[in-house]
C-alpha cells in the first residue's frame, strides 16, 4: 500500500481514536459545552478559510441552510452529549458508544430510506450492537469506574443525531467542496454550542485563564482542533475517493481499540468484566454490520462518522 494511504489510515485510526482521551482531559477542567464549542468553531473557521484559499468554493443560500441544519444536528447535538458524557464515562467507553453509529445508519437505510437489504450477517450485527449498548447501559454499579446511566444515554442520543444527520445529508444541497461544507457545519455547530454553554451558565464556571493554559489542556485542545478535526478529517475525505468505503469504515471498530489502550496507558482507566463484555459485543456488532452490508449491497456507498 502506498505510503500516502498508510499515513491517511494512520490518521483516521490513531488521531480519531486518541480524541476521546483528549476530550476527557479537557472536560476534567473546562465546562463541556464551552470546550466543544471552542473546538469546532475554531476548526470550522480554519477549514472554511482553507477552502477559500484553495478556491472553487460554491455557496448557495439553500446549501448554507442545509449545512447549518446539519451543523446543529451533527455537531451541536452529538458533541454536547459526548463532551458532557465524558465527565462521567471513561474515554474508552465513550469511543465504543460512538462506534455504534454505522449500525444506526444501516438501520436507517434499511427502514427509512429502503436502500439496503438485510442478511444473516447484518441482522447478527444489529443484534450484537444492541446487546453491547444494553450491557454498557445497564452495567454493574459495583464496577471500579462507575458509569453514569444518564451520561451513556446522552451519548447514545448523540449517536442517533449523527446517524440521522448523515442520512438526511444525502437529500440536501450542501456547499462545495467538502472541506467548506464540513467547515461550515463545524463552525455553526460550535457557535451554537457556545450559545448553549451561555444558556447553561457555564461561562460563570469557566476557570481562569492561567488554569486553561495548563500544558495538558492546551495540548489536548490543539490536538482536537488540528489533529482530530482537521488533519484526520482531510485524510478521511481523501481516502473516500481512493479506497473502498467499507475499508475506510474500518475506523469504526479500530478507534475504540485505540481509545481503550490510550485510556488504560495514559489515564489509568480500567474496565470491569461486564464493561469488557459490552465492548466486545459492540465491536463485533459493528464489524458484522459493515461486512454484511458490503455483501448485501457491494456498490452501496456508506457515509460514516468522523471524531
């Protein structure tokens, strides 16, 4: 495989996988909606500026409205749940919950859009995914790292919003090129997250500047903006034009593994036996769904999540 493809896969595997621990570091100090809003507003504006510098940007009023709506659904709603949830949930578990998005997308394609067919493998994948999420939601309260039920439910709701936005995006007129489209969505989503943070009274609880400028906070936010939001996303878009979509979608079950290792090695996160069982069920479900989807509809292009 050419070195450029290897580097692109490394970006979406490692950089997205590591983003969950970076989020956990930040929300340990900074209110979650402020942190999420700042991340996506800055990343979005950089992508929009980059797109204009390259030229060929096409904006239409209808396209901007569509991208703004997706920004609310896919960035404000998804990441409000994720950032808030990671206050209470280990970063590895958050990554596993986010990995269920391809399963929701497949169900939407099957039931709502009717563009997919089911087979034994996809049916098994959906059932395994549901079982894994259920185990993580109803995990033993005596586990070493207690997971908040409400936080898990908030993150699951966020994944449903992302999947719904992904399906809706196929019917919308959106800005071009894709970097401008994503940048606009991120910027709108980030701005709305900052408004949400003001409504929630987070600005009064934001720590002073010298606390925010701690090296680990600055490094984590820089990582989220440039590595996870810009570099990894650009690699993802490039891979979609050069590799089979189902192969690119492998990030969905690699990211949680990276996140679990990072959480254990760098943050001392430990999972109970029940949580490990839930993780394995979710990963098996996502893998089976993607493989079965490829068999049921080999030419169908799946639009999946970025972290």
